C-alpha cells in the first residue's frame, strides 16, 4: 500500500518514455494522420461503386487551399511541426482523391455515351466525353475539369502566387495573421460544399456517413488539441465553426432520410404505395 501511495503515473516510464510523453507523441501522431482517416471510407465507396456523384470535389479544393495557406503561414509564424506535416500529407491525399474522382467520372461519361443516335442509327462505339481543362478559362467548369493535370496545374499556380506574396510581405504582421486566418477559415468551411450539394439535391445519397462521422470526431479532437496546446486563436475558433458544420450535415442525413433511396428503389416504393 505504501508503495502504491508513492507511485506517480506522470513519472512512470515505458522503454524510456514517460506516460505523459507517450500521450503527447500519440496525440501528435493522431494530428498528423487523423485528417486523412475520414476520407478513407469515401475513397473506398467511390472505388467500389465507380460513382463519384455523391461527393463534392470542392471539398478537396477547400482542403488543398487551406493547407497550402497553412504551410505559407508557417513561414511567417512558426507553429508545431505536426501541424505542418499534417498539411503536407493532406495535400497529397486530396490529390489522390481528386485523381480517383476524375478517372471515375470520365469512365462513367464515356460508358453512358456509347450509343448515340446518328442519321437514324445507333453507334455502338464509345464516344469521347466533352473535354474541359484549366486553360479553357470557362468559369462554369472551374474545378470540374476532365483531366487530372488541370487540377495539378491550378494548385501549382496557386502555390506559386501565394508563395511570392508571402515572400514579399513576410515581415508584415497584418499579412501573416490574415494568411493564418484564411487558412483555418477555409478549412473550417470544408463541409460547406458537401452541405450545399446535399441541400441542392435534397439528398445525402452517395455521401459517406462514416466520412462525416470521422470529420466530427476529428474536428472535436483537433479543437481541444488546439486549445490545450495553446495554438494561435485562429485555429481553435475555426475548429469550433467546423464542428458546427459537421453537425449540420448530420442533421441533413436525418431530414433527407426519405430521399436517400437509390432511384430504382424510390420508384418501386412509389409504385407500391
């Protein structure tokens, strides 16, 4: 009993690491890799169904811009390295997800246009889908391009412009703070494109609920992490906004639950009733 009374959990060590050090390392690892986890179920759903209609690519755009801005913010105001590593990993993940969505959408459009009416007959040969790229400068097709290279070119161009601006105004406190705010605010609006897409279609069909669940858990963890680690105020304020949007998307799942049947099932249900 006397031995237990003198036991201090904070000084207890495993392989040379104290409990507190292990918890700290674990939370940092969760911050670095945790942002990627929510997109794994969505990636698998798109890969299996070969259908990306239920996922908004503007979610990827929001995260790409947010993490590029966050990396630039680091040069003006150093924050924890795990957050910097998280941004780099997230950019790579989003590009991988964009590539899958573009590939799936292109294949779907080509298959759906295999038969076209031409002079009273049907052509059974595949017909190429319309091609849209970055340098067409068509505003209505922004971030809806049919070639993956256009997405990479846009991100490279955006990174170059922001990088030059950051280099020029690096000593400006106002610019650096604004850069940090825009980074976390853009990330906070991550769920907004998905929320808008659900609202327009009055359905959450095709959206991975697991993804949104992971978003919510991750954003809650992240917000608490920011507060405990005394990260810049921009981080935890926008983290709270992010959690609010996640909850709003879950409410859409409830309100649109009767519209979430596949078209065939919905037709059959209407016929029965």
